[in-house]
C-alpha cells in the first residue's frame, strides 16, 4: 500500500495472497474487526478478504475492508472507511515496525 501511495507508476493494481481460516481470523483481529470478537464466529470455507486503498479528492488515503463481498467494520471506521494512519496504527500495535 505504501508503494501504491508514493509510486503510482510501479504499484500493482491487485495483489492476492492465500491462507487458512486461522490466519484470516488473526488478520481480522489485528484490524480490530468487530466480527472477529464474536467467539462463536469462524471464517467460512473459501472466505475472501479484500483491503482496498482509496484516495479522496483532498489526497487523503483510506482503507476499506470487505469480507466475502460485504463491507466490514474495522476499528472506529466511519462508513467503512478507515483513515490510513489509523489503519497503520492498528496494525503496528500488533506487529511492530522496522523502526522499533
């Protein structure tokens, strides 16, 4: 995502990763997804998680997350849009950064 922001000419339009249900659940918890806090919920077989990088007319970036095509509430995002800085903070709180 950082590369897409700083270097539009070299950024990829789509990146696909594959994983397991446990991995998906961990990613959702890292993003503070409301659905992942339900102890009875488990990702369906062949679930798809999409993270979209969006830019508004003022040049501000947001992340929108969809699970199996449905908009997913993450953190304190409004209308499904999480400011990139907030998203980055949620992730770094869980995994750290190279600067640490």
